C-alpha cells in the first residue's frame, strides 16, 4: 500500500513540476475590438504586431496592416520572443488608432492614410 501511495505522490509532484517548467509564457491578453464608421478594428494574435479592419455590414476584411516587426534571436525559443499587441484605442478627433504592445511601446495608426508611426520605441522590436 505504501508503494502505491509513494508512486502516486511522486507522479503527481513530477507532473506539477513539469507543467510549470514547460509553460514559457502566458497567452496574449484579449484585445477588445473597436468600431468606427462601419469598420471594426481587430488584433489577430496569429499575426504578431498586426491590425485588421472588418466591414461591419458585409463581414469581410477591408484591410490588414503590420504595425511593427519582432526581430527573432535564433538562439532563443520562439514563443518567449513574441510581443503581442495588448491594447487598441480609437482617437476620433485625430482619426488615429492608438496601439500599445506588451512592452508598452505605443504606435499611432492613421486611419486616413493607413500608415503606422512609432510614438516611442522602434518599428522593429528586438528581444535579447
């Protein structure tokens, strides 16, 4: 009986330790879409640093833009280098989509010209 209890205890502890070691990063936070003038602006986490606009009437994607690039270090694991967009906010007065990534770098995306501008930081994010 002691053998079974010891075996189950060892197995349970091993599973807990292994689960904690293999968890490299948390899932990206959910970014709430924003709407304006018949378009819904979304952040597709499958494509890092990107924003897309969907027509609310036709339910079709109108455009897709990359806001920033993450430069990968080949000596590090890929998932620990991911830097996702964590927040978008619409500035109606300036017609700008304010975008912030997980590192806190802000970007301004002009909805008239569809061009991104770095407010602070760089358009290429490098993880060391």
